[in-house]
């Protein structure tokens, strides 16, 4: 998947710095949050998957992978490392939280 994102970025000359990619990611996460607020009537109802939420999740994934591309971080390896870290925490203390 990361290669597809990098190919898209290269094809459309969308290279930029990591800071801009990070700001874009935060913006997309904010848009996802807005959709959750709207679909739950500001937390009064249970969230239900809809097309707008799915679309915003896709935007978040693209933005995160684009950030990985700019920083030369292997997305899959970063995910595997995170899962291993969370598993170790869960096995040692029954929670995946960092307690920080």
C-alpha cells in the first residue's frame, strides 16, 4: 500500500516536507472527528459507519502513509513494531496503555 501512495505522490508531483504532511494528517483526523460528531448528533447516538466516515478514514490512511513516505518510515514495519510493543505491555500489565 505504501508503494501505491508513493507512486501516486510521484505521478502527481505531490512531494512536500514532513511538517506539511503532518499538518495534513492532523487536518484529516479532524475531519474524521467532525463526521463522527455529525453522525452521532454530538455523542447522543451510537456511531454508525457511513460513506463520509469511510471516505475520511481513507484520507487519514493516505495522509499517514504519505507522511511515512516523506520520513522514509516503513509503514508495515512501524505497525508491526507497535503491535509487538502493545502485546508486551498487555502481557506484562493487562493494558496496552503507556501509563505516561
